[in-house]
């Protein structure tokens, strides 16, 4: 554990130094697959985070403002489910914006933000600790998608995982089930989870949300190529790709792709990756669930839905799940 004199007294910071070597192997495997793909976690460098923040304020993009309203309107009820003095964990915490809507109602004994970017996590946790001097914050830099061994060192108490943003929808259903099973193991008996889930709805609404008229989502998607250039010592030219997003009604998921506009060979990590003209790099899935379908998914992982909150238009949902 490392601490700096400038950090607030109520903040501790642990950097587990997640391995970039493993990440490069993972990325190259996806780029080398017959249907090329990359994990959407790599969207979020500094520029990617700025663009996503801009997306959340777009008129077409309903999920963020709708979820925030649900959390704000139901903070007291959510707090009653959690009980005071719980240990509140947030995987992929980012700027910890949404947890601010719950902290006063939940009053956790400790908040544990988890993120893969050490500098960004330290900055966000320091800001939060200054804003909430009564809150004990144990920030951990780790790649929770690969390793949860840090859970052994968490403070004692009832564990609640906070996983907003419908990030669960980025996972294939089998992977989502495995992730929920992992959460069940981490929180243990008597624990729980607060999970945001985007709901199945009109194709027109979904297509508009991921193809905004200002082109911000397109810029966000294309910025991933700059990120890959940095991580992989690659030479992607974003001007030779275009953004494509659509709702796959049969699979009930929004798909985002980067389409190669030319036939090309791109240097990546000491090798080359070939693209045919029109070939795509699949950058994200965002699965949409009915409330009943998500309840079944959670129950199969040993997490029982105790309460669900939605907006009046049934666009989005927030679930409190308890261990069984």
C-alpha cells in the first residue's frame, strides 16, 4: 500500500499493478480472431472518458440521466436494503459520480472504488475523500475482470457491490452469469448487489441512442484506435475506419463496430493484422433485458432480486440483489 502526504486522512490507496502483458495478449487474440473484437474496457483512456461523459449529456442518450434519476428518487429505499456500516464496492468506479447519489442514504463503513487506471483512480478517490470527510475510502487499482484476489484484504462487514451503468450488458449472457456468480462469492452470505440494467425497448430509441446526431458516439468509438496504438505499439489510422451501431433485435443487444473503409494491414505489437474493405472490429455489445429475464439470470447465479426500481417510461432499471 502506498500513500502520499497530500492525500486526505480518510483515503488509502492500493496499487496491485495489473499486468499490461496479459492485456496485450488478450487484445491481440481478439484482433486475430475470425470475427475481430476488442474488450470495451479499453475505451476509457482520458480522452475516451471525456467523450463518454459528453455522450451521457446528449439528448438521444437516455441511460445515464434515467439511472441517476432512479438512484436519486430511491436512495432512501436503497439505503434501507444495504443497512448502515456496510462495505460498498464499486468495480470500474471511474469518477465515482453515481455513488454520490447514495452515500448519504447508505452511510457505508467504507467505500472501495476499483479501477484499472491508477492515476485516474487516485485522482477521483482523492476528490471524493475531500468531498466526504466522514467516509473511509479504500481505493484499489486492479483488473477486476481477471482477478478478485484483492477481496481477501477488504474491511470486515456486510459487502454490497454497486455496479451501475448497465455495464453488465457489455458481457455475453454466459459471461454475465459468471460475473454475477463471482459477485456472489465475493460478497458472501448476507451480502448483496445494486445493479443498473438497461431494458429492452423500441429499436428506434436504441439506434438513436448509439448514433447521436452530433457524432460524439462515433468519436468515442474511433478513439479506441488511438488507445490501441498506445497499448499495442500499433499503427491504426482512424480515418480509415467508420463508426457503425445498430440494435440486433434477435440477440437483444446493441452492437458497436468499427468498419474498415479500405483493405489494409495494420502493424500491431510486432506483427500485422489484416482487414478487408468492409470488415469490422466489434468493439462493444450492450445487451438489453426485460426485468424478468434479468431476475432469472441473477437467480441462476445465487443472487435473488429483492427489489427493482424503474422510471415511469420503463427505460431503465436498478435492482437490489441479495445472496441466497
